[in-house]
């Protein structure tokens, strides 16, 4: 399955110049439920405490992520999982006139990360549901975001207070291709190609398939009548 990262040209240039991928701190995300604790998570821990011989309160407090501070030392890189580009993702996370998308896959991305980086599919859940599948808290999002089909890479780092973490990532080692936004003008496509040549990129730069003009009639075809 392909992984897509929708971004603007400035962030692409930064990636090529620094040869790093940026992991943003979780509490800087717009969604206040990032890192929050679903009701079903607490219920599952209560049930497990019965088998442990430890009180429910003590058992729950032993698990990482039971406070808002959890968000301040969790860093995330988000990717969209799909075989095809997404019109919705262009609209939400990029400029459809001047955006780009990096395309890779799970294996290539995993291979460039150090062992401390954890990757997984986001679980979209009802935070009020009494029962949910138990996964680390940084892989939960509300069901309303299910259209994102997100795969995320996560780093937990308590070493110091910082806004993000940059992980070494040589572009040619993990980028399969770059797709330019569907409403981009030819000059912008040329700019993206020029930037990639300047940084000796081995991958191709392609136009979005969403920009292809549709056919409405059959006049251009010559069919032989039987």
C-alpha cells in the first residue's frame, strides 16, 4: 500500500536540504483529542486490573499516557494510506494550485527510521464507546477523521522540551515519486522538477491524475459499423 504525505513546496525544499523528516509534537496538532483517553481504554484497564491483583486506580496510573503531559513528549509524522491520490487530502493539507505529495510505502519508510520509531495504523474510534481495541494512546483518533486513513510514525522522547524532532532521512532512500497538485500551472511543475534536479533526486516528478481532462463524447473515435 502506498503512503502519501501532502505538503507545500517550502516543506519539500526543507526536506531535500536537511535530509530529515520532521516529527511534530502531539500537543501542537489542531485536534484537542490527540492523545486523549477513550472511555473504553479505561474500562479495559479496569478489567485487566482484576487479573493483576492490583487495584484499578493503581493499575491505570501505571500506564503511560494518563495525563496531558503525555502529549508534550510524543512526536508524530502522519501519512495517508492509499493506492490512489486523494482529492480530500489535497484540499485539507495542501494547496491544490501549488501543493505536492511525497509517495512512498511502509517498508521504505520503516527502513529509514531508527529502532525507537514506532509505526502503525491509526485506530478510529468513538471515544465514548464502553469497549475498544486496546492500542497505545497515540494511535487513537475520533471516528470523524476516518477519511484520513492515517499511518503514523511515533517517537516518545522525554529528554527536553522541544517543539519537534528531525529524523535523518535521505530522500532517495525512501521517496518513490513526487506528485504535483491537480490545479498546478505548468510553470509550477517546472519549478518542482528544477528543485529536484538541483538536489540530485533520482525519483520522478509527475502531474496529478486528477488534472486529466475527461471525455464527454465519442466523436473522436472511428467505429466500424457492422
